[in-house]
């Protein structure tokens, strides 16, 4: 894990001049640190490339972030495809919790 702060990770994830790998690593760091709110913010960014929004969404599919994922499903607003993916991820997290 790097010594980047959550804000630095978010900034890197949205930095279009950064490499794909660095941006993906930044999202992964947020997941590793259980930074659910920052991941949620990335998912909600309409102007962020869909690949990073999807990665952030998948990163929320953990027991630590299940309430944030539920909030995304219930309160939106999300694109239809993201909402469908979020609903499916939440279903899987809830099944694994039983």
C-alpha cells in the first residue's frame, strides 16, 4: 500500500493524464483502505470513464461497504447499467453474509 491519502487516490483515479494502471491502482488502494465514501463518490461521477466507475462499484462489494452499496442501489441516481450491477453486487454480498 502506498502512502497516498484517500484524497490523493481520488485525484489520481480521476486524472485523465495518468496511466490506466495508476488510476486502477488508486481505486484499489481505496478498496484496501475501506474508503467507502470515496469509492461511492467515484461511482457517482458522471464524467468519469465507465471502467473506473465500474471498478469503484465492484470495490464496494465488501462487508465493510455493504451499506454504501445499498445506498447506491436504493437512492441512486445511477445509470441503468450501473444500477443493475450494483443491485447484483449487493445481492451477492448479502448472500455471503448469511
